[in-house]
C-alpha cells in the first residue's frame, strides 16, 4: 500500500492569519490520523510564514504520527532538524518570494553542501529525501550524495493540462531510474482528488505527500473526512 503523508502547513496558514491559536495544529494531526493518514508533513520555512518552530516540536513530542520535515539546506534548519530528530527530512529549494515550492532541488549546483547536510542528518539516524524534478542527472546526484530517497516533483504534471501525458512519462522514467539506484521513491506537489490515481499507478512509489487540496476539501467536509476521501483513492 502506498503511504499517505498529509501536509498541514495550510492549517498553520489559517491560524497565522489572525494569530489567535486556532485552528490547533495538534488537533489537525489527530484528525489526519483518524482519516487514515500515515504521517504528517510540515515545511518550516526560513520566513516562518506558516509552520513555527514550536509547532514542529509539539507535533514530534505530542502528535500521533511520524513527522516528515521539509526544510532548506540552511545551517539554521539543519540544527533544528538535528534537535527535532523527525522520522525523515526532505530537503527542498526555497525562495522567500515564492508562494509555494516552485521546482526541484539543484543537487548538481550545490553538490558539496547537500552532500554535507545529507551526511550529517543521516549519521543522526534521520532518513533524508531530496525533492527533485524528473531529471536523470539530478537523480544520479541524489544517489551520490547519499540520500535515502527522492521525492519526485509532481507539480508540472498537475499543472500541465496539455502536456500531462508527457509529464507523467517523465515521472515514470524518473521513478524507474531512482528505484534502480536503490533510492526510495516518494512523490508530491499539486496532487489532488482528480489527478492522484495516475501517480499511484507508477511502479515503485512508496509515499505521496499531499496537503493543499486536502486542506481545501476540509473546509467543506472536515479534515478527517477529507483525508479519508484521499486515502480511499490511494491503493
């Protein structure tokens, strides 16, 4: 069975809009568990626009599910991750002006830094994934820096309505390559109730990380039900 990691960043986005402590991030995590989610994904951004440092530690120490911690390779984030010690870390590129993560990590362009960070986190017993586009050279570099997993960026597939078939083929090829190199294959970004089944059909996919579409659906049916509906679409 493919695992479902639920990103609850935008529960925190709603809370930060008024900074009144609601909706409660821990309550959201328990709703995810009841709905059948396997893990909680959070992205602690350098600008702290949604998830806060305290959220990460509350979820790790009091939450019902394992934490997948998305972060940049900045030294501040590495130190937080080493202190937090989540189940897994996913290194992602980060720009302050972006609304959401716009593309995959450039492992080749920052090879030594990513290798160093991957090594430090791995030595601490944290599984390290790299968020990548469907690029053979980047996947090869991910294996060479010692990552345990890749998370394939599905955003182009999700947003390219006229070229979705071509993007899906690229994802299939990327998953095959990563698997052949011994990497765990996860996927995420832009996935929703209408497009997730095609990604589920890719051989070797271990986990999907989905957030925004689930939180949007939760406005109408509640978070637990929104997670359950997504879970039912994932074999």
